[in-house]
C-alpha cells in the first residue's frame, strides 16, 4: 500500500449532514438522547457514539456528546463536570489507540461557525485513522512557547512555533493522571479568549496529541484562515504573545508561577 497522507471525503454522505450552526431552525440531533443509536459508552450525560454520518473513508468516526445542555460552553463547565468529561475522553482515546486497529487516533473539538463543525451542541470527536499517522505532520516545537504556567505536572504556554498561527495555547502533561490539570488550563485559556481577548473569540478548536509518551492539548482560535497558511503552509506568530501570556497569568494564575 502506498504511504497515505490525506483523507478521502465522501461527498454524498457529507451532503446529508445536518447543520445547527448555520441553520438555527434545524433540530439538534444530540438533544433527544432517547433517539441516539450505536452508543459505545456513556457516563451520565456524557455519551460516546458512532458518527451517523461517517464522511471519511478508512476511518472510524465517533462523536462524544459533552453535556445535555445544547447551549453549554466548555469555558463555563463546573470543574466537576469538566474533569469528568476530560477523564472520559482521554480514557476512550486511549482505548482506541490500544485496540491496534488504527495507525493513529484523533481527539478534537470544534466550537463555533469558523471551527469546521456543523452542530452547535457541545461535542468532541474521536476518529481512528487506519492509514494516516497525524504525528508525521506535528513536531515538539509546535508546543514550545512563552510560559503562562509551568509546574512539575503541567506546562501551559502560548506557541512560538504555531501550526497555523497567530495565537495557539498549548498545555502539556507527562502523565495521564494529570489530565484534570490539563483540563483546568484549557478551560482558562478558552475563557480568556472568549471574555478578555481584544476581540472576543466565538470559534475555536481543541486538539489533543500523544507524542513520545506525553500528552498535549492545543487551543486554536479560529478566524478566516490566512492566505500565507492556506496557500503556502506558512504560519504566522504575533509579536505580542508575551503580553498575552502575562495577561493570562495575572487573571488566572497570580502567585502560581
């Protein structure tokens, strides 16, 4: 088999997907849980199920419904629910990886109209890739950055070598037992972008990676993509990331760094 680096999108299935982000009149498919099919696992109102519209060939696509609140928001979750959600997501992600069925497994979240998602109800996705290894396109330098918080258990920074740009928040842990500390940092990062950033961010992605045994999370605020990146794969980094890092530290971590 030739080495694969791209995913094949099934357009006929894609045309059938509902969109509650673009069309507010569309009924949310995640609200009526009694109608959900092919549930893999659940913990309270957190539900993992097969994606009803598997648009990518040679993959296994699942949806992780985060809450029963259709207008819920990751940055506002109570800590108990946040920690429960992230423990569940990482446990299922690990299960997929350890199954041996996939070359790599993605865990990510779309939120907002520019995030690439179609359903506004808060959810993540776990996708097993049979022939593509996402790690080939990612390096450790993409998680290096200007420090916001650094302890023995967790590192939180703004990327100096972003994948796309301009501001990418990174959280790294060496052991999965510290996933709750990662969750706290991610929540604070998203909260900052939605409430304190110079232009309020309504769309963002959360991406998760397992690289050389460590676990990494990345917050990517989403806007219309830069032509430098779209056409040439050249990311841009803002010249004020130290100022932003200091603001986040002052608001959320005063006395901890």
